[in-house]
């Protein structure tokens, strides 16, 4: 159902849209690389401040914070640092589209009504449609139902798909994250830094 929100009148228009999607794909790849570099820099910056006890921002990462992430996916996602580290882990599993979709839906819920249509179209094209660059793992019926809701958007248009993706992360990726070197090494490093 590509182009359901913006029907094309000519082949030239369709070609232009395909060129635009290719350009967006290239930008997305650059953004992914930048995000990975940002996370590494963030952690490099945070660890020395934790060691010395200096707080440079409201989001200084502590061992207690990281331990709380293990209580529930909800607590992990409530933390900006948790989102960054979990996203990096998902990227290593080639499934970062899940958290990106979840975050896009959270942002969408806060959108003013007059901007819903544009954001709904972007979320649909980026994550939901069958040839989306960052297609999420939902079944055909939910994909169709979400497409219909996105045509006449409300603040709840993506709720079912978001819940499905959340459950997928909670049951699948989140337990692996808690056993991963990413999580365990960060926790160990913060705990040993606190003891010094």
C-alpha cells in the first residue's frame, strides 16, 4: 500500500519520491553512525565524572540508575541514558527500529492536533508500510489497521502497533540486554568506580 497518503499523478513524481527515499536512507545511515559515536563519547565523558564525583548535568549516570534498568523495560525507557544504551544494544542486534518507532510514537502522542497528519505520514512511511526503511515487525492485519488509522490520524493512531513493539522488546531484546556485555560491563565499571 505504498503512497496511500500521497497518491502519485505521474511517473516523474514517483521517480522523485524514490530518489527522496534513497536520499533519506543515506541520511539515516549517517545518523546511525553519528548516534554510535555520540554514545561512545557520552560514556567516555560520563565515566570520568562519575569517578571524580563531579556532576556536570542532571543526567549523571550512577550504578544505582543502571541497576534500576533491570527492574523493568519501563524503567529502562524512562531514563534518557537507558534509552541511549539500549538503543546501542539494539543496533548491535540490527533491531534499533523497535526503539526508534517506540520513541517516535511517544513523541507523536505529544504532537499538537494540527501537526498530527504530517507526523503520522512520516511514521507510517518510515516504520509501518511494507517497504519501509525501518520496517517494524508487526503482522499483516495490524499493518493494515495502522495504515487505516494513520489516514485519519488521532493521538492514538499508533497505540496498538507501539504496544506490540514494546511487548516484543520486553520479551525478546530486553532480557538479552540485561545479560549482554554492554549492560554488565557498564554496571561493573560504574560499581568499581563508586568504590574507589
